C-alpha cells in the first residue's frame, strides 16, 4: 500500500501526527503562503508561532528543490523532515531537522528563530484559518454526497448540484 503513496506524503503524515500530539500544533499540508509558493506543511502552535516543514525523501528530492529559501520569510522556524537514512549533513545547520516516518517523528534540531512581523503573522493566520475551513467544508460536502449515494443504493458517481 505504501508504494502508491509518495514517500514525502508518508513523512508529512508522521510529522503532522507528531506536532499535534507532542507540541499542540494545528497543521495543514500543501499550503500556499504566497503566490508561487507551496510548502509541504505549515503548523500553528498554541502561542501563534508558525513553523514550515519541508519533507524530503531523497538526496535528489532535496537537490532539485530551489524554492525552499523563499519559504523562510513565511515562518518563525523552518525545518527539514527526512527519514533516518537521509544524508542530513547536506541540510543547512541553521534550519531545524526532524526525523520522520509514516507513523511519527522527532525533532532532532531546532531551527533558528526569526519572528514574523505582526502584519505578516496576521495575514498567514487568516489564510491558514480560511484554508482549513474551506478544506473542512469540502470534506463535509463529500461526506454528504457519499451518504446520499449510499441511501439511493448508487455506488457509481452521481452528479449532484
């Protein structure tokens, strides 16, 4: 089953579970803080701190990523999430490091803190909240239509308004 799920998605799952359980962070995956950027995970901590986590499944994955430095201005801390076999000496030492697998994760090194300006923090918090609400609404819509299909005894896709 894991072979159909990209390795980076499995790392993201473990990181998100860990941040929720051990640091009380709310997280979203595939979040766009600004036009042209998409981070693997953004997390909002209990005091409003904003972390960005990039999941890298291989050396090639890391070497082909040229956008990550643009993410630094959109978070208080930046982390790389990798598995334990990743050659983590490639990663900048001032960034955080998380060892992860599909079930869990562990912060190995805290990244340098660079606090966001109040205006940027507000913008990101609003965007995070709206994005989370939109995803929740889409999930509810899907669940409602699935139940309607089941009630009609229709297993095929049905066009609902």
